């Protein structure tokens, strides 16, 4: 697969040690994402995947291995990291 994305900042997860990329969301925050790019067909009836594009957009759709796709991006590392709970920000009303 040819390179479709701009160069994303790389890092390592402090919780599990996995390689990650950092993507700036529309809210201006950096989000850790897994390094495996996923192709999806957006807004499919049987949507099974949510990705973050390298532009910070969140898109839900059906993951495809090849062929026609509408978007590509990366899965949030919070979805797969065994130590994610330790690094989630608390909401304002939580202690």
C-alpha cells in the first residue's frame, strides 16, 4: 500500500510500551493512535470501526482490507491499550 498520510509524530505508550502516533484533534488536543492504518467505507450499514484521520476527524464505517474505501486513519490507542484507564483524563465532575 503506498503511503497516503503525512508524517505523524511517533512515540511510545508509557502504559504498555507500544509504538504510537500522535494526531491533533479538532479540539486541539493530541490523541494517541495505533500505528496500523485502517481503511474504511464510511457510513456503512454494518459499521464496525471508528478511526481518527491524520487531520483529526473521527469517522465510523466498515473496515475493508482492500478495494474501495472512503477514508483511512488510525484506531485510538485508548481502545486497545491495557493501561488506558490510568491515562484517561477525568471529567470535571469526577474526583
